[in-house]
């Protein structure tokens, strides 16, 4: 029986794509896991940028970090995110304001419908083919009122 081949999506990470048969399987969701400082956000930024360089567009949902910090960190690596934002190839959705009340203990949950509606608008506006959610915070993922202590939030990649 012949192995079935699946369309692949390049990650943009030198050496990784050749190890995984050309990239990640298309139309799958991937969890990038690891403790703080292991490169999850850098991996996700490279994934988004690889798509842009291939003519796709991307939406990056930032839950913990302000877009200005992401842009600054990417600039330090030589990646010009602002150029891609200005060209309409990259959109960053800052969802930190949705979590402020939860983090301050004023609310137990966020209105996920509002977040999804804003995300849908961004995706449609730039016709995004790649989506990164960094990180999937425990409160968002489980709809719970836990603070997330001891849980490592994980970014997700979508194509």
C-alpha cells in the first residue's frame, strides 16, 4: 500500500522543513509547546513571515504581548513586521484588553464571541491564510476562572 501524501506548509525555519517532509501538513492545527523562553513566539513569527514571503497573509493574535513589543522584538532579529502590516499582509490582533478584567479579578471570563468576531474581521480583511494565536491562555482555552498558575500557555498555528 502506497503512503498518502499531504500538502505541506513551509514553516520558514531553516532545517526544520526538510526534517518534516517539506513543512507542516496543510489544514491542521498545531500546538507549539514549551516553557517560557524556549522560542515558541519566535517559531510562530517565523511561520507567519514564511507565509507572507510565499504571498500569503497572516493574522497574529497576541494575548500576552503588546503588538509594539512583538514588532520591536522581530526588528531585533531583522524581521520587518511593520512593513508587512503597512502592506496589509500581516495583521496583529491585540487581545490583551479583553483579558484585563479577568487578570484584575473583576471578571471571571471574557466574552469569547467578541474576540472571535474581531478575529474574523481581521482574517477576512486581509484574506489571511495563516493564523497564530500566541498563547492560548488557560482562561481562554478552558473558559475557567483559574489564574493559570503552573500552566504554560501555548501558541497555536493554523493554516
